[in-house]
C-alpha cells in the first residue's frame, strides 16, 4: 500500500510529500482538496448510514464535496493546497535543506543535480584548517568530489566552485525532491523529471 500523499501548490506543482494520515487531517481541516485517491479504502459509508446520521452526512459531504448517496473515502494520493503560498521564504536558517535550496540541489564542483540524500557538506576552507560550518564556508557536493578535495583548499585541489557561497537573504520555495523510481504511478501527471 502507498503511504504518502503528494501535496501540490495552487499552480499544481509539487509542494511537499506527507504521510497520508496528515493529508487526511488536512482534508478535514479544509486545508487541502484531494484530487486523486489510491485504491485502498479508508472508510465506506453506505446510504442507510448516511440517512441515519444526517449531521455526519452533511459534515462529510462538505469536506469531500460530493452529494453522492454513498461515500467512500480512500487513501489520498494527490491533494492541492487551498491557500496561496508566497514564492520565497525569508530569514534563512542554516540547515542542510536550506543550503541545498541555495545551491539548487547542484553539486558545487561537478554541477549535476542530486536528491538531498546524496549531497554532502563540503567545507570550502577545510575544518582542519579552521574553516567553519557556516553559510559562507559550506557548499553541497557529492561524495567523490568531497573525497578528492580532502583537506586541500579549492585551488590546491585544482577544482572550481560553481559560485562563491554566501548567506542568502531569501530562499526560493522549491518543491520536494522526489525519487522518481519509487514515486506512485498516480503522481505521474504532476511530477516532471528534473534533468
Ligand atoms: Zn561532484
């Protein structure tokens, strides 16, 4: 069974991936509208029960937006946010995710894009030589480049940085990094492969 729900922003681009239980909660709070469901049924309420519990029927119909005579709630596969998000976020805190966002998930020596799990911190000035773990001294890199650079500086290692790391004033809001090989087929219309 698939256990994750893809949440889209209002322009139908991936915003985040959440546990389906959180998606159901968001649905009942009115924060998201479910677009596509998986096949697994969470609850089925037949016509008789809906007639017996009109209040429940009304509440459910309001959330689900249907006037069908029976209700079936399935595990949500894709949902869209009802509110608009701003395109950037400010007050960038130093974290691996935020450094990845600043560096556009690109390895700063060999330039290809990778999912966050395959990117590592590289200290531009090596830690052993006094380099600190801060915005101005950290870039994202792959394991191979990291090993190659070792305790050398960028110049000593004969490497080149894509750009000089700085503390960003704002970060771009980017969608989640999705593992395409393992993404549910129902997400396909909404996820574009990142080259
Ligand atoms: Zn690399």
